[in-house]
């Protein structure tokens, strides 16, 4: 039993790191594409490609794509979080440096802990509350409201964090009998509908040149792949074990931003990121300690 848990966690960690690398590449492709296309068209193309990809996978696995299980509250909330996250974060990404947007995104584990305490009534001690406070202080340092380096798109990135947190919290409650492929396909289909209307509102379908086509093509490949990896990772491994590896996304983003986008993170961004990551890892560590304590107090029958 213990060996199986270790193996599952190891696979989940690998999937998480791979997904973060793929998402960083997707973010860069979206940023390049936004030079020629509006957010609505980009999201519509990506969500349609994601839906088709996972619908095919579900079909190959003989999964039923549309069932009444998808109308249950956890799935609905998960899809809502996905839509909020996609619209807010992609819009922010087109209007601010990739590394800064990714740094703000690192507050997600803290937001998940906060959401679990408020909405799922999970116990959170003073240590984790302190970590949450320090982490969001780091976010404020990155955003620097009222200062010369402030970018209003940072607020959209924060809304994206809230959406991702809602998605992740709801994923914990999704019926395990619903496959990752089905969950992913329905999420992308849900996103495609409002994306289409946003595209029409922003002027309809625009011509795509050769360079933008390849940016979008790459994003359509790595996006669903990263999405599958993270959903499978969350469902396979223990959250306390795999969550810290979300922070590898910032490493990948800084690398891409530095070498391909000529971005140079400043001191405040670096300090803020360190605070967010350190407090997030500590909060995850304390959550794991708490889980072990509860397990000792309430041992499972053999």
C-alpha cells in the first residue's frame, strides 16, 4: 500500500512538472499570438482544439462524453472556475510581462488553502494563516499598487488565480468515476461557448498569418497536453506532495521570458516571488503535517 502511494506521488510529481513546462510554453505562444489576434479568437481556437483533443481521447477509451454526472455541482463549479481563469489570465498575459503574470499565478496554492478553510471548512492553524498573509504580501510587492511599475492587468491575473483555485477545489469533489478526458473535454467545451461570443463582440474572425498560425498550432498541442497532465496529477497524487511543484512554472516562465521575450525581472518582482513561493511551500508543509497528525489520531482500520 505504501509503495503504491509513493509510486503514485512520483508519477503525479512528474506530471505536474511536465504540465508546468507545457503551460509556460503555451503562455508564450498566446502572448506572441496576441500581437495579431484578440483574446476572444485566441481562446475560441484553443478551447475548440482542447475539446476535440479530449473528445477523441474519451472516445478511444470508450467513455461517454455527456452524462448526467456532469450536471453535479463540483463539475459545474469546476467549469466556472476554468472560464474565469482562462478569460482573466489570458487577458492579463497579453498586457503584461510573462514572468510577472506567472509570478502572480504562484499564489494559487495559498488561495486554494484559503478557499479550503473558508468554503470547505478545513482547519487552518495560525502558522498557515501567517503564511497566507506573507504570501499575499509578496503578491502586493509584485503588483506594487500605486507605484510607477503598477500594471492594471495584474488585477486580472489575480482574478485568474481565484478562478484556478475554484477549479482545483472543485476538482477534489468531482466523482472519481468521471475520467480525466471527459472532465477536460467538457471544461474546454464550456470555455468555447463564451469565447465565441467574445470573439464576435471584438469584431469576429480575423485572418491568421503564417507566424501566428504556428504560434496557435503549438499552443493547441501543448495546452491540452499540459491540461491532461495537471488534471491527472491532481487526481493521482496527494495534494500536499505535488502542490509545491506548481512553482516550477515560474522557473520555466522566467527562462522563456529572458531568452525569447527580452524580459528582465526587477528586484521587487524577485523579492515578491520569493515571499510567495516560500510561504506557499510552508503552508503546504504545514497542511501535510496536520494531515499526518489527524491520521495518527484517527487510524484507519486494517
